């Protein structure tokens, strides 16, 4: 079968559109698969709670398992993700409402020590700032910001990727409030 030259451009355009749609579909599907796999992996493991998290600007490390009587919200973030930095105000408000029932580990990804220290000094949020690049890579976190809520005792109760919407924050508040009784 031969293609008539007058239809060649139309044929190429149709093939290009089909190829573009296939690429878009596969890209979205792959991202969703990565997110599902990450959520499943995080809910089934307990390694993150026993990992030593090097504190930024401090000589010591922290472990999530050390906070056995409170919830721990672990946030992976970086300053190159505008969403990540914006989320800190939401987390600060959540921490104020929860008080000692919640500790927040703010795991910094991809920042130099000086950049991280400057950010911490400028914003003064009530978080435990820790180095998170190594764990971000080793646990193959598929995006920033990423959140994991550990209940007292260390079990993962909540995993979220991207911006925390009002429904996410309400769910976190409810889990923390109910879990503290």
C-alpha cells in the first residue's frame, strides 16, 4: 500500500498526535504507579523511624522512634520547590494546635548547609530540621513535598505527596486528636 503524497502531511500530523497522547498517558500512568508504590512501601516498613536523622546546625542526630509518646510528621522538602516552602506555614499552625502531641521533622533535600542554616534562621518554625537528602534518595521518594505521619509507637498512619490541602490537614488533626486520648 502506497500513501498518496497529498495526504502525507496529514498522515504525519495524525501519527504525531497519537504519539504525543501515548507519551502523555504513559508518563502520567508511570507517575501514579510510582506514587502508589511509594505509599505502599512506606505503610509497610518501619525503617524510617529507626534511622538517625542528622540535625542541621547541631552536632547530634534524632530518631523518630525517640518520640514514642507523640506523633511525628516527617516532611521532605527543598527550597527549589515553591510548594515545599509554602507548606511550612501550614505545618507551623498544625504544630501550634497540636502542641506536644506532635513533633515535626523537616527533612531538607538538596540544600547546602549554609542555605539550610539561613532558611532556618529567617523563618524560625517550631520544627526539628534534619538532613534528608540521603533518605530521600534511598527510599526513592517520588516528589516534593512528601509527608509521613508516624503515630506513637512508630507505625506510619498517613502518607501524602504534594501540597497539603485542607482535607489532608483536617485528617491529620483528627488522627492526632484521636490518637492522643
